[in-house]
C-alpha cells in the first residue's frame, strides 16, 4: 500500500466523520442492535481490514457480533460460515473509501445482529429468458451484500428446459431452444419475433460452479422442477409424457402464459421420468429443499385422457384436482425418502398435500394464511409486494426499458410495506419462514435489465426479511438504500435510481 496523501485523506475523513455524526449507519438491511461509539478506524491495507474472528457456538446460525474499535480494528464473533458472511456484508457496507481508494474508513461501533426470518430469497427465472452463469453469480453477490440467503432457481418451464440431464439428452436438444418467442413488447409489434432463442442450458459442471459460489457466500440454492404444469419444453423432448402423446411442433411453447398441455399423470412413464429427474437433481443440489412447482395446471387434457381417468378410478379419487393431489403426495414422499422436503406453489394447498410439504404463497396472503393454518411451513411472496418483474413506476419506459403497462406498478415503497405475518394468528407465526422476490423473465431480456428491476426493490425485501417488518420507517430506509444503491452503481451494478 502506497503512502497516504495526508491532505486528501484529511478532507475525505472530515466528510466521512460528518456522515457518521448521525446515530444511524448507512446499512441495508439495518442490524437488530447498533451502538455507534464515535470515532473511526482506518484500514490502510488488506491486513488491517481483515477481521479477527472468533467462533461463538451460542450465536444463531446467521447471527454475528461485529465490533469496530479505533485501535484494534475489526472483530467478528459468529457460530459458522453463514454468520461470518453476514458480518462481512455489514462490513462491506460500513467502509467508506478514503485517500483516493488507498484507505478505508469505518465508524467505530458495536453491532449485535440476527435475522427476523430464516428464508430471504430471490426467484431467478432462467427459462423465459436465459441469463447465464455470470449473471447468476453476480446476482448471488448482490444477494449476499443484503444478507439474502435463498436462491430459488427456476429451471424448467413451458418455454425452456435449462438443466442438462445425461440420462435424457433430448431435454436440452429439443427443450433448450425456442424457434421464436412472443414479442415481449407486444404493443405495436408483431405478436411473434421470428427469432430462434437458444440453445441455452446449464451442464453439471456449470451448476457445480454456481453451487460452489453460493456456498462460499452462505446462500442456499433451491432448484425448481415444475410439475405437472409448465412442462411443454420437457414434453417437446419426450412427447409420450403428455396426455395427447404429441405436440403440434416438437419445440417449447413460444407464447407466454399457461399452456393446456401438461404432464400426463396417468402414464407410469411420466412418473418414472420425473423420479429420474428428481434423482439427478437431489444428487446434484445439496440443499434439503426441492421445489416441485404445482401452479397453473389446467385439467382439460386430464379430463379427456383415458390414462388419467383410469388412474383416478383405480385410486378411488373424486376428480382431476385430487389426481394432482396424488401427484404432489407421491413426489413429496419420494423426496422425503431421500431426506429432502418438497415446496410447491400455493395452489397445491387445495389438493391436500402432506403437512410436510412447504408452500410458497404467491396469489395473495390469504392463501399463505390458509396454508399456515393447515400446518404447512410457508414462504410469503404475494404478487402484491414481491413480483419484481412488475414495473417499478409509471415512468418505466423513460428509464430505458420500454415495456407496456402489462402489470400493475409495484413501487419500492409498496414493497417495503410487506408484513409476512400480517393477518396470521400468533400460534401460526412459527410456520412463516420468510419472504422472497420473484423475478419472472417473460418481459426481461438482458442481465442488465434483470439487475435494474431487482435493485433497490430486492433490498426492501431483504430488510423486511432480516430486520423484520415495521422496524424502520420508509423515509429512513430510503435514505439508507439510496446510499447503498450509489455504492452498488459505483461497483458496476445497473440499479434503478
Ligand atoms: Zn393423461
């Protein structure tokens, strides 16, 4: 490290001290307990900055204590990797560059911190559009900065299948390339864009690279394999898996929306195929939770299918909804035998899945409340607060991403009003695991736009999930998140500000 230019450093330090004069620090999410001690610590080298860490098994999994002392520098106490990573996230946000980047100045403080909720996630839809390994890793980095800990990876859809499974090579051969796509900016444009999209998919080694990156950051990765709906890309690869045994063309669906063609629940080959996929996925992904979809599964094909009707009769089921219930139960139990837990979208609550099945509430908080009352663990991500693909404001188009108003505006302030526990009797609070932002990608074409839509809204959800709802007012959050977004922008993120 070069010698410090004293005049420049003194000027920078004066500004920094002024910023520290307030009793709150520029942190997002804000820690549970903060004591600002006054004064600063200046790190002039990486060695100065590297914290002294002690292991304290009494601290919760992601909890930590962080002390910045004017003389002794930075020390961290935590019980393991997750707590250490959360402390580093705080440290990253605390530091302010000084002396033209040659030193870093930290406010002296004591922080005692832990998460309000265990699940603080982002859904990453790599199917409607594909963003790739580097975009995934960058998203994980941004999540870690905000103490988010669950990366929900949406890998299979009507519009694409993105995971190479060696036993079923046709999946990526047919399922990872679309002949064309519905134009994301339908207004004033032809309905279809006429451009082939793909092939884009992840190999086993790509996935392992991403898993290693996530593990280093203390982030869980939950893969999603959709069943029985949102399955056209898999059916394109293996048409015998659908009720009709064929599609009009052997390709993923090129429209956005909900396809009538879903997996045939009456065909033993379908069940075996999905078991094989789950075998592969559970071997590859270390997390204890696997998402099995379950949303938006129209039953028209099942009503007309002799195999599905025969299964309903043989099992003594009342109707097609109960057939989906049987399928959910089958795969929840199949996963349980492997020591894993299934999570599915809230529609499956209506087909009475086993209580161990976790529920992801998207249609509205009332569905999450109903699931919690039935004893399911629930992740709250209702469209009203958590759909990060919705426009950030009415002025969306002026910000450089010209989309029609295809969805309601979801402002930063509205996101910040989420209370995952609202309306839930206290005896069921233990079932509310937390929240996540869902970034569906029908209307998002590039990693840059993906980042722009996530930040700062994902930071609002991060704070609700970590600090807890109602802990700070929006004005205070806005001041802190503005500083946070400025830092992210300076470091190369495309944020909305
Ligand atoms: Zn069928």
